[in-house]
C-alpha cells in the first residue's frame, strides 16, 4: 500500500505506534535479521516486500524493502492495517491458537473496504482455516481494488507478546495475476521458512511493555 493511495482514516499512526515501529527497526535485532530476507523476496518477486507483527487488533508494518518499479504499491514502517483485510494480518491470525483466534475475530470491526473484504467473524474464521492449510494468506483486492498482497506466517523466538510475525509483498494486479499464484505462493512460503530459521538462530529481544 502506498501513502499516495491510502486515505488517512484507514491507517492510524500515533506517537505510541511510531515509537514501537522505530524502536523495532533501529534498536533491536529484528530489523537486522529481517532486512536481508525482504531484499531477497523483492528480488524474487520484483515487488515491494514487508514484515509485520500483531499490534492489538491491527497488523503493524515494521520493516519495508521497496522495489524499483516506477508504479509500486507499498506500506511504510509504522503503518497499521486492518487485520481482516491485510494478508499479513490474516497470516498471523491463522497461526494463533484457536481460542485466541476466535477471541480476536469476535471483536474485530469488519469494515467493508471493497466488495471482496471479509465481512463477518464466521467468514473470517472459515477463511483462516483455509489460510492455515495453505500456509499463506492473500489479500485479493480486499483492501484496495487493483492491489494484491501475499504473506506467510513467521513464528518468532522469545519475542514477548508478538510471537508470530508475517513476511509478505504487495503488487498491482496487472503484475500479480492469478496465474502467478502457484509461483508466488511457493516463494512466500520459502521466504517465511528461511526467516523463521534465522529468527530462531538470532531471536529478537523481548517486546517492551507498553
């Protein structure tokens, strides 16, 4: 997602949120471990990649690696995305224990961002079961028309309350077509597996208490 196409009411970046994002990016081991994997994902897909963690009921983008395309859709570090529509959010949710997943889904506000956006807790839980089986999540024009995102969960060792993150990439639908899904889903699962191994080798410090 790009700040050029996002309306301010879809994303809330407060002082507390930005301080968390900047702390993760500049002072923890997390960004140093994540960044090479984002660079590799961007090289493989030729699209902007990102890494996110759960922040309350949102998906918080903490690291981004931009592609070189003149036309690109990209989030910025510190961006909070609606978890029911974002691929990273759905990837994280699908990896949580079932009771925690149900509790979060029951309290979400299912704002209809496009005609494709999931609109209820029941639909969300059913969708998350599919995500869990596939090993990746897709935002298929659920956040913005003309934009697709793909993400896979990344379990993190010793990371406090953010025990699962997600690595993903965002692309315009003219470049990320349905025919490319088998290729891209394989790439995103492999990227998540590599990053998971790296994070378990070099675990980030525990998350700071708010």
